[in-house]
C-alpha cells in the first residue's frame, strides 16, 4: 500500500535523577558526597532509508516513546543513557512540527538523520553542590523531561522527470514501455491510483521517471484523484506532459488539454509554471492522430517547447524521446549546484523557545514566571527536600526573579507560578506552598 502522509506522536526519554550519596568506607567515618549523575533520556530520531518507498509503517502505529535514562548511583557511578529510537522513512520525506507548522527537516539523502525529540538531561548528583560552607549537600537534581510533540510526515517522490496529463492519456503505458515498472493499465479513467516510479536507461544516461495519477481541471483546489499527488511533481527537474492525440475519453482538443494542465500545475506551485517541459503526443498510431500531432507540433515549436509524437502501444518514437529526456535531465542535473553537506551528521531540531525571564500577572494576586532557564531550575528540584528548596530559592534570587516580580507589582503573600510549581512570595524570598 502506498502511503505518502502520516501523523505521529513522539516522546523522548526523560533524564535520570542524580544520586544523593556519601562514601561509606571502613575507617572513613565522614566520607564526602559521591552521588553520580543521571543518564540522558533516549532521543527519537528519523533516518532516511533508500530501501523505503512508503510511510505505511506509521499508518497504524502512531505513538513512539524512547526509554528514560537510568538514575545515578553512589561511588560516583553515572546512570546509563537511554537508547535512541530510530524511525526509518523514505527519501523525500518532509517533516513538520504540528503545533508551529515549521519544517523540521527535508530528508533527501540516504542515511540523513534528524532528532525530532531530544532526550531529557540527567540530573546532577550531590557531588556538584559542595561549597566551602556546604560540605555535605543532602540533595541532588532530578532529570528533565524529554521533548514530546506531534509531527506530520509528507512524502514527495524524488524523480528526475514526471509524466503528467489527464486520465487515460497513456502515462502508465509509457512508463511501462520506458522502464521495468509494471503499473496497472486499463481502458478507463483513474486506473492509476498511486504514483509509480521507473528507472529508464538509454545510451549513457539513466534517470527516474514518476507516473502521477491523472489530473483534472480543479485538481489544485482538491478535485479528482490527482490533488493528493500534485506534491510529487514539485521535486522533478523535468515535466513530461502527455497528451492524447485522439482526444481521449472526453474528446478534448490536445492543445486545450495542455493549457488546462499547465494552469493546474501553476496553481498548485508557482515555480511549476516555469519548470522545463517536454510535450509527448501519445497514440500517434491511431486514426486521425497524425493531423492532431502536426497541430500540437506547430503549437509547441512556436513556444520553443520540445515535442515528440509517440505510440506506447507500438513503440513508435519512444527511443528518440527517451534519449532526449536523458540528455535534458543530465543537463539540468549539472546546472544545479552540488550539495557538499555531510549527511552522516545528525541535525537536532530545536523549536523556538522563550529564553528570557518574563513575569505575567494572571490574577489580582497571582503571577506567572516564564523563561526556559528559570523553569528548568524548578523542574530539576526535589520539592520535598528542604535543603534542595533552599538551594532553589538562592538560585532564583541570583537569577533576578524576585526583583522582576517586585517590578511587576508583586507583594508579599502573592501566589507565584513557575512551571508546574506554585510558591508564595514572602519577605525573605519565595516559599513553596
């Protein structure tokens, strides 16, 4: 089954908690802190795989969760890192963040990877909190939660050329004649329900051709079967515009057919209107088709568009057309600047976040404090540990939270929310409720 769209929920692993531990050795009655750090949670990673051709793996299973990092231990033993989840997708997959609509990555090269959900950081063990006045810290940090989000994946076929045209003009017959592809072929409209790919070899050149389901007028607005597959034309370097010289099942004039499809391509994506084209008049062997072919040839010549009259049934004109397309594709490939990026490197998606401290009044005596750095301080604090809470208060004070609250109009006794924790503002600092 060909599936070119999928929506999945991904949750990276949470970070493991740091350890609160002290040395316990014979003849060492006052051993110092030796708690290890928690391990990082596992990432959720997409990897482009040339062996994949569809997103069907994500049609029925939609939730993916990575393993959390393990907690730190005594004797300065750090927790293990949670293993990553690797999700394979076909080449040409575009990934978007559902909430923002932002494109996360466009996976076009085999082995290209993107981390779409980062594992949470492990908490620090109590060895990190030793100071000249705090020789035996009785607290450690908790791990931070891993990223979670819904993402939409959209497959756009990677082909050098695409066969487009109205239904039943012979696109499937052409790709079967040009390559080893064996699409369903029948004498009725909309026989092709999914795109087909074929590799064409001619002379010194080889290229990939896509057979796109038939388009109709209004396809760019959602009419017909072709609407869902217009995206597969976007990446092609060359458009092979197939027209039925006999008029087809609806008796349409071939030149009118060409103009109508061009309108739909341009309406879907403006750059398609200027994409290089080759017009292919099919069924030239049929009765009366050669007169129509002459009219199309004159029309194409006036517009300096290459034209070939062929017959997918008999093979007439196929070889010259294939050679020309091979040369044209090669020429277009050379004109594109070479991408020298290293695709074994892993790209990590970082959504835009508010780094700055911000205070918002949410009620007459209630305020919310935002800022990724500030919220992280609260997330990693063990709130049922008085020593840890005291350490948090000192950190918030140094970060300027109390000063910002007073500037915003907060007074003693007001309720302050940071992340999912609520405090009371007291004269001597923030006190947990």
